[in-house]
C-alpha cells in the first residue's frame, strides 16, 4: 500500500514540476513573442509551486532529507540517541499540530477571497500548507513506529 502511495506522490511531484515549466514557458512565449500575455498563468504557476513545496517537505521527511546536525548525537550511546530522536520527533509533531490548528484561522481569514488571475478561492493555495504538514506528520509517525518500508 505504501509503495503505491509513494509512487503516486512522486508522480504528482513530477506532474507539478512539468506543469510549472509548461506554464512559465508559455507565459514567456505569449508575452514576449506573441505580445499577448496569458491571463492567470502567474497564479497557476504559483499554485503549482506552493503545492510542490509543501508536498515536497513531506517527501523530505519520508526520505529523511531534512537538515540535521547529528555529529554529537552519533557520539552518544545508542539508547541516548534513540531517546533524543524520540524527543525530537515529539517536538516536531507538536509544532506540526500547532501549524495545523493555526490553518483553521488562516482559512477563516481567507473565506471569500479570490485570486486575481484565476478567480478561484485562495484557500486552494493555502490548502497546501495543512496537506504538506499532515504528510510530514504521517511519515514521522510511521518512522517512529518503526516502519522501514515507507
């Protein structure tokens, strides 16, 4: 199940990158070659970029690619290392919980607001934030549970 989920996320990230490239190249072509800019292309590229960044943060947790300084921790006994890893994970999960809770306030503030270029609700942009943080929490919990094949 996790392999399919991970492949789908990886495919989505590739698709988002391709969409961004196509939109931006089209925007340049239409603006500077054809002299008629595309309406909404900047917002569409921005939307795809925001989603790619926050989902990518979740995938970075999956692949353990976030920056960490473990030089001193590696010098400690294995049991202490595990305790520090657990404390770090709990702290990060608490922070993720705070961010997810604050997203409710963000959505309330943005209620009824529309993007200028695409004329869509701006919460489509902001929804990437809880989606990415929830993905980070999911992978972190799975790693804490000892799932190695995630």
